[in-house]
C-alpha cells in the first residue's frame, strides 16, 4: 500500500475516547480469549481503560502518543515508559507498549512512525535502549521489530498461584521459619469472604501457565550523538 504523510503527536485528555477505540485492536479487544477462556490481564472494560489512559497521560515518566494522517485522522497509538531493563541492573530504557495501528490503516507507515517517535523520546531523555514485549504467536509483529533491529532479550513466563501450587509438592510449599509473616488482622485468602470467586479467577489465570512473552531490545544510536 502507498505510504501517506504521518505525524506523531502527544495525546491529550480529549483523545481518551480515541485511545479506547484503538485499544480494541489489541488481541481480542477488551475480552481476549484463549481456548474459550478470558485471558487475565487483557480482559477489561472500556471504563477501566479510560482510567488507565488518564493515569498514563498524567504520569511524567510515561508519554502517550498518537499517529495521525494528513487530515488529522488517528491511525495508531503507543505508550512510552521510562524503565530499567532489569530490576537489579540499572540500565535505563524506554519501554514501548500498546503500539497499535488501526486495522484500516496498516502497512502505510504508522507503525514505523510510532517506533521512530519512541527513538526520538529516548534520545530526548537520554536513554539508549528501547524495549518492546511481543506475544509469542504474533509472527508479523516479531518480523516487524526484527527488521528494525530489535533483538530477543528474554522470554518471560507467567502462571497463577493456583496452578503453581498444583505442581509443587507440599514440602516445597511450606515456608521457611521466619520467612513469611502474616500482617496482624489479615486472614488467609481461603478464609475470606469471596474466596471462591478469587479461586475461579486464579484457575482461569492458570491458562497462562507456560505462555511466554518475548521481550525485544533495541539500542538507540541517537542517544550517542
């Protein structure tokens, strides 16, 4: 498809409805499903996303941007955050998340424009690394980032506590003396009201057991200039 003139601008509070609409382009929209079960962490309502985008817009360590066409029509969005590549190693980076291009405007350069905006943002704040997280089955997305020089960094895996407990033995689950201390007045989950819904949510989360999310890393040459 022919490329069109695209510019990237910062989003404002008035753009929240646009951000929510573009958020539906995420895998499965607000109720992503895998094997017929809601995937925890992706299932949410538009009202929740409105609140989250408002928080991101107000956060000085994050930047929400929109890619727009020549006529100002929104084509895509992304969220940039100042992070470290590791909890124990202070390597500052920019995390790119929610990079979404409207389904009717793909392959026109909006995704590249958003990544270029991430590079400009990283240079602006003095970061020389850019990170993205990509779902393992998103082959086109992996190819897109690989062509731009993003190399695999780590594979993150996630599971629910319920699924982990089923696979660990009783001895392994027994905490070491003095390791865990219950706060006064806090009862175990199993004795609280509403424990059954919590267990059902945990069982649904077990669908994620073993599902890897691959992080990719890109070094920003602009920061070295």
